[in-house]
C-alpha cells in the first residue's frame, strides 16, 4: 500500500483579531494587535488588566439548536464555531461520506473554567441542590469534541489530548497519525480556550507569568524583546479539516497545504519552566523533520511558541539553534504571532498552524510585533514589526505546554 498523505482542506478560527479566517489572517499579516483592556469582567482587582478577548461573538449562529449553545461552556462555543467554519470551508458533503471514516480531535488546555467558577458560586450561595445538572458535561475538556461530532454526525475516532499549551498541536498531530495509519480518512482537529476569567487571571498572575503593561495593552505581548514582562492571555479556537489526499482529491476539495511531519517530546524538567538547554523542543523539531523527510535548511518559516516570557523565549531560541544548526542564524525566518493574539493557551497551536498555512498560501511571513529592543539572547531573524513577502515552501509550528510537553507540526506547499 502506498504511503497515505494528509492535506489541509478546511480552516476555521475565532480569535482576538476576528471571528473568521479572513479577518484573523488580515490582522496577523498586517501586524495588528488584538490585546485590549479586559471588557468581559471588571479587571480592576487584578494585577493584569489586559487580554486578547474574543469580541462580537454570538454562539447561537453556530449551533443547530440554540439552546445547546446555552448549555455549553464558552470554550465549547468557540470550538463548535471554528469547527463549523472548517467543515463549511472544506466543502465536505456529509451525505456523501462514510461518517465512520471522519473523526474529531478538538481539545482544550484548561476546559470549562467559566462553568466551574459559576457553579461553585451557586453551590456556595444557594446550596448543592441548585447546582446545574450540566455542570460536569459543560466543564470537562473532552466535551467539545463530543458535541462537534454530534453537530456534524461524525462517527469516526473521537478523543482529546490535553497538554496545556501544546494541546492543539498534539491533537492535530495524532489525528494526522491516525489518518496515516489508515484508521480514518479525515478529522476536524485543533483546540479552543476561554480562560480570561477571574481564576485564570489570578492563577497565572500568582505565578508572575502575566504582563502588567496595563497602560499600553497593544505593546504588552512582546516575544523576543528585552523589555518583555510576561505573556498576555488570549482566547478563541483554531480548527482545521485534514484529510487523506486521495479522499480529498476524489471529491474535488481545495487543498491549502500538506501536513508532512509531527514531533513530540518531554522536558522532564519542571512543572512550568522550560528546560534551559532547549533539548526537549529540539528533539520534537527533529522528529517532525524526520517524519517529513525534510532537511533543516529546507524550512523557510518557523512559527515559534515564544510567549513573551524571559525563560521561554530564550529556551526556544536555544532549541531552534540545536535543531537547525548554523541555518538558525543564516536563512531561517522565525516569528511569534502571539505578539498579536496573546497566548491562546490550548488554542494557540491551532491558530498558529493556520498562520503558517496561510503564509505558505500567500507567500507572507507574519511579523513579531513590539520588537523594539531585541534580546541579544534571542538573536534570530524574528521578522520584527513588519511582515515579509517571501515564498514559503515549508513551515514548522512549535507549541510547548506546562509539564514539559513539546509538539512540532510541519507543513508544506502542496505538490501533486
């Protein structure tokens, strides 16, 4: 049997830059920041008062039955919306497929935090009998994938990998692996997050992980810049439809790019800090390149995890140098789109893969904005402040999560 190739045929996204692919990508390539003072709650008591929030979102527009939206946590609403967009963008006719050959892997790093906060308040104020019977189903991190399968009648593999901020890449990568292995012909896969909430803000702030540049929100997320002071939380969802090539061609699907490699590793070092030598991410990058039969100097663009933290940006720079050798400082273009979206946590990898794919499609490397004083320890070509129009044949997207979880995904311009 010939090797099964996997291609990307549909894209859906909800982000701080906009609630569709066109608006989000336009913001990314034009260096637009989606970071503002928090509007969904009163940020006055919190040390960090800024975030990349989703705005003007109506969940009822994306569910077959509106009441199902109201019975879903905000992260699930984002996941369902992005999945519906990806499904529609793919042009897949659900009446003409075997539903057992299409699966769903759309995860969340944190899950239904708003549900947990709300229902705990109900318990505290009104007693246990007033807690919603939907509490557990709304809160758990796998429920988005379950609901997406129900919305679209997809009966294939349905599961979720939860690896904090590496969640999207692991779900996309393992879906790719199942298609390669022959267990499915297509997947809706990616991640969603909605944790711009009191506990989310308190939890990260207590770790001293968040930026407090509250007086200049748009300049607060500044990966690779010497004056960075922490990351900025973001929310939303990034979902792609991936399919086996011959299946996609048989139905005349448009093809954005080919997914050719996926690498995973662990730091085995610390709960939240990266291994200082970058060896874990470097191994994941190397594995993705090996799967993709790609030499390091064939990668044109790398979408970095780079969250705008002191330790993280430096460790990833070291990892890139280990994985790419001299080419890291001699031709490789690197940028962090988190400078514009903030850190979308479990949704980050989905949005960042989409940015990488659109970069291939349009020949544009999105910039790292807010680079005013580049950290000498992050001495890569980080495409500062302005996008660069260059042909991109191969791109790699990194995502790393608390617990030392590393995942890299490799995509290539499609050639039949």
